[in-house]
C-alpha cells in the first residue's frame, strides 16, 4: 500500500474558493477531500493544513469566530494545523496619499516547504499531494525529486489557481472540481472531544 500525505495551502485554497464565488464550500472536510483524491492502492497517513489566524482589528470578530470554529472542526477530523502570522504593513493611496494599516500573511510557503522536506527525509510518505497554486513551492518539490527519486509529488490545484512552474516540476497534477467540494463537506454540526458543538456558519450556507 502506497503511503500518501497531503499539504494544503490554506490561503491559496480559500482565495480560490472566494474568487469562484463558492463560499458555500468553505466548510470543507479536508481529510475527506484528500481521501477522494487517492487511488485504490493508496492510504492517507497525514493531512497538513497551513494557515494563519485572523488578526483582530475590532471589526472582524465574526470572521475570526467562523475561522476558529472551522479550524477546531478540522482538528477534530485529525488535520494537523500549522500557523503562520500576519505582518502589518502601511498602505498609501497614490492619488490622495492617505495611509492605512494592512496585513500580509507570512510563513505559509516556508512552513509547507519545511514540513514537506522533513517528511521526505523522515520517510513519512511515498507520494505527497501539494494542494496549492503557489509557484514558490517549486524549489522544495525539485529538491525532493533530486534527493528522493522513488518518491512522487503531485500538485493539486484549488479552483481558479494554477501554476505552469508547479506543473513542470511535479510528477503530475490534479484540479479540484466543484463535485469534489460538494461531496466532501463537514457535517453541519461537529462535536468536539471536550463536549462542545461546532456549527457550520450560516454565512457559509
């Protein structure tokens, strides 16, 4: 049985869904989605999800609550979540020169690369699925192919996210269609081991 691990770029997936107008699929069951991508002779060993928690600005409490509930639901399903962070940057309007604070997500691609390479060296997979359209991940994929010629890396593109560079450096690629998203949603209510019930946000229905 071939061992598979999946590495999911949370921001790439989220913005792919958002640009497609598919908010109704945000409550996505990532381990189930990964399982649906496997061949009959493959076994899913790990689901890694990389993201950053929303940084509070006083106006996004409901957004943060929805994200926290979703992350907790993923953990209950066995997903291993790794966090980056937001870096505050000052933005300036070119016309009126007004300034305002903005936030840029950092560390996701680095965290994916480190986990992917570490798992390759520790022999934690035979095939890695990299769910992202971020071309910054071409370097770690190339390194794995050079150092571990028997391991395979398959790129999985989120909706509206593609990269010719990733296609060229991987052994193959897949596209996530709407049917995969529709058929792999979490239950509307997810009970935690601590006795809490996490409910699918009404805004995501």
